[in-house]
C-alpha cells in the first residue's frame, strides 16, 4: 500500500470516528472559542495576536474549501474560525473597557458619586466604589476602603461624598503565580484603589434607606445570626460573603467546601426546585386549576422567575449566571418533553458566558464552575454509571440509601479530581478530603440550611422567625465544625507552589478529551493528563521569592521551611508568600535562622541547594547603608535584594534585584538548583501592563507649604 492509500485509510477511519461522535462535536465549540481567548492572554503583543487570528482564519478557510471532502474538514474549519473569533473577541472586549489608570500612588481630596457599597463586617470595613466628579486627573472609577466606624450615615448608591484618600494603581502580581488584580481591575474599569480617611462628608443623599434589597436582606440576616454563620447564611441568600471570618473562609477552602459559599448550580437548582414544588402543590389544591391548566408548565414558569430573581439578588456573578442559564434551559427542555440535563446544555451556558464576558475564562471562578458541572454531567451521562445507581425493583429503603450515598460519593470524587488541578494552579493548594466532607455538607446545605433560612425569612414577615433562625444557626455551626475538622485533619491539603502553564494545559486538555467524547478514543486523554501531572509534580518549588517592590522576600532555609525578611509583613503578604512558596507551616523569621546574620538594616543568609551554597543579601530598613560597605557586601554574595536603587558598583556574582531592576521585571521567583528565574513581567503589551495613565497634582497637607 502506497502513501496515498495509507492516507485514504487513515482519513476513512477519522471520518468513521467523527460520525460515531457526531452528537459530541458541538461540545467542542466553546472549547475552541476558549482556546482563542487563552491564546490572546498568553501571546505577548498585537503582532502575534494578529498572526494567531490570521492563522485561525486561514485554517478555517482551508477547511471550508475542503468541506466537500467529509466531516473532518468541516470540523477543522469550525475549530479554526472559532479560535480566531475567541482571540478577536477578547481583544475587542479589552479595548472596549479601556479606561485610564492612576500613574503612581497619591493622596488626594475628591468628590465622587457612589456606585456601590459593600459591607465587610468580618474585617470592620466598608468598600465603596466611586466615580470622581470634575476630576479629569483621576481615573473614571476608583475603589476605597473605609473603616466601618468612619462610614457616615447616608452612604448609599447614588450619594455624592467628599473625602480624602490615598490611592494607588491596581497592583500586578506581587510574585510569579500570585493574583493579578491589575488584569481583573482593567476589565472592571477600575483605575485606582486605596484607603479613605475620616471625616467623610455626604454632600448629597443617595438612594433612600432600605432601597437596596440585597444590602437590607444581608443586614437582616447578620442581625439574626452573628459571626461567620450569619456570613454564610447571607452568602446563600444574597451572595454577600463579607461577614465570613478569614479563618472560617480558609477552613471552608481547605476542606473543599468553599463552593458552597459561591452561589452557583447547587443554590440556583435548590431555589428553582423549591419554587416549582411550592407553586405546583398550591395550585394542585384547586381541582378546577388542576383540570384546566398544565400545572407543570406553570410551575416551570415560576421556577424560571425564581431563578432569574435569585441571580439578580445575589449580584449576577459568572457562576450564578451560568447556573441561571442552565436552569432556564432545563426548564425549557422539560416543557418541550426533552432530556433536561446534558453536556449540550453545559456547552450552551459556557458559550453564552464567553461571548458576553470572554475575560471570565482567565479567572478561577469560571474554570471551577464549569469543570465541576461538566464532571457531574459527563459522569452521569455514562450508561455504565447510570446502571450502577438506577433504582432496581425490589430495592428496600436501605439499598436505595446506599445507592444514593454511593452516587454522591462517586460524584464528589469526580468533582474533586476535576477541580484539584484548577485549585492547585490558581491557589497553589487543594483539599484532599472534599469528596467525603461534601457527602454531609451538600445535603446539609441543600435540604436543611437553605429551607430553614427561607422559612425563617418568611416567618419574619409576621414576627415568628426567631425559633427557625436558632435552628438555622445550629445547622450552620455544624457546617463550620465539619469544615474545621476536615481542614485540620492530617494530610488534608495538597500544596503545589509552581505549576507550569504547559502542565496545566495538558491536564485541562486531557480532562476535556476524556469528558467530552464517548467512544474509546476518549481514553487517549489520559496520556496528556498523566504527562501534565508528572510535569507538575516534578517542578521544584522556588527557593527565593522577591516581591515587585523589593520590600519582602521569602527564602528556603535549612529544614525546607521558608523564612521572611521583615518581621512586620502584613497578613496578606505572609499568606501570599506562603502559598506561592508551598510552605505548609507559617513563615519563620529570617533573623532567627542559624544560617542568617541580620542587623536592623541588612540580612545575609547562606542556603544550600544541591552541592552548592548560595549567599543572599537583602536590605530590611529605610536607612541607607554606606555605599562602600554595600559595594563590598555585593562582591561577596550571589544575589542582592533591595527596595532602593543600589550603587552602580554593586555587582553580585549572579543577580542584582534592586528597585531599578524590579521595576522592569516585577516580582521574581528563583529555583537555585536549576537556575530558573521567573518574573512577573515578561515583555507583554496587554493593555493593563502599560495603560493610559492620569496623575493628580501634588496636594500638600493643611498648613504645609508647596
């Protein structure tokens, strides 16, 4: 057989395979659109974006030209055009939301109109989003945090306030792999963040008290259930998580229960089903209505209204919108007599979100939400799995209960396997016992906490809700106890500080290949997923992390732990450096380590990596070290770190990370054994990296001369 014959045989096999998978092909449309969106985020500049779009378009045109040759050509055409469209769509979106960003930190006095007020009682803080008025030298949207005690009465949406604030540009990641708030803020149109100072004057009143239903309902719930329990109850009802204590929020995340705090499919489904059940039972009490109306159709309409209303009440976040769309599609399918929950429905929801908010794909919320629901639906679409848990004739209550628990456990394991790579990539840690904890937590939340809370709110209308609120509080206490018990169990959390992007892509691609196909070819996805897993596990954690401002560093010391340069680093800095270094214990103080010598102004530390010892020096105060001493020290060390500009004569043996260098690179992560150096800034030209900026003039304090 010649080459031509072999090619024809291969083409025929591909055509037969695609014919067998024809019902699954449409599921790959949002995946290809997403691939184009990811390409825009990964490629550094406009030239490469244009090249990618042109390449995808060319592939699509070639596929269109050859579409008469079979299904494979049409698949290639649609894939190429979808990828080009995804890249173009997110580029257009980034340009459409473009707004000026504050050039550098400044203390300003401003008058602004309040766009949003978020109470954060767990942090004794109120977060206010403002539109500055009459200030072309300020961004069009700023966000300030106010101490709860400083927030004036009448602070509401639409109010005009006058205040003094310290503003700064939205910060990029402090170190490689950390949270990129600059990117998130760009798509929010947010040009500056900061802290407001008292006194804060309300110049003009805004919306009347109580007009914000979401805030009023959250406040009412917090008044009935104090502390984190009330915060969780508020999160379930309105999506407001501001009252959840940091320790409790961390326990929920480490135990694999954090998804319960984000209003998504579980919550929307519960609300929709409850609305349908109540309407159906009430209408069925009337024989006339039961005979003349199609009550299931009426109940479905009520469920749709409940889903939309709940989505709007909880802030219309991406997981909630996705769940609402899915619920509406399910109700439509039920009304038409079709199979309700399928992967096509999931794909439709994903496609809608990507078309409206393509930037959502880069965030963990979208990825976690769709990964979970895809895993659940793909698992239960399997005929074999359906056979395992289908109700059998003659099954007693015990067997039905065991089948239900087995189904819930298997679903939990599948979801945990789907979510773990995403959690490790974005948060650098993931809970290992989530599947077991969710066996209790999901029924507790769905069938106990949410119904009790709804009943309590209803009874509050006539003043009889107190006993039910007490029961709700006890159920929430049980949920928090479960979270803390699971999170504190030995080996409860897997940490992975540095997952390469390529390894993550292999894991996601392999998982999608297994989930979306139906023939045996699907198991080919196990190979790239395994390669990605091995690659991720073999990637060494960083030995040295330096923040972009040069003020903070964490370095690996004897025993494998990480030590922090400055004793007075804040909680956020400690948490961020701990997560990105893979430190499971709290960061130690560098000055207390036996291999470090520290003064008030400098630290010199020796660390062993492999067969070599590395010497690192860092400044740790605002006082200048005499230049001659600094230059002499630089010659003795491999790496020197400083928040200041070091003298030109400072020439360490390897890296000089001072203010001038870090301004170009951003935060730095170093693995000594391999010599790998990763930086936050890699020369890209995305709009939030080098945005159009504004800067207010210098404003002296009262009584200070210019």
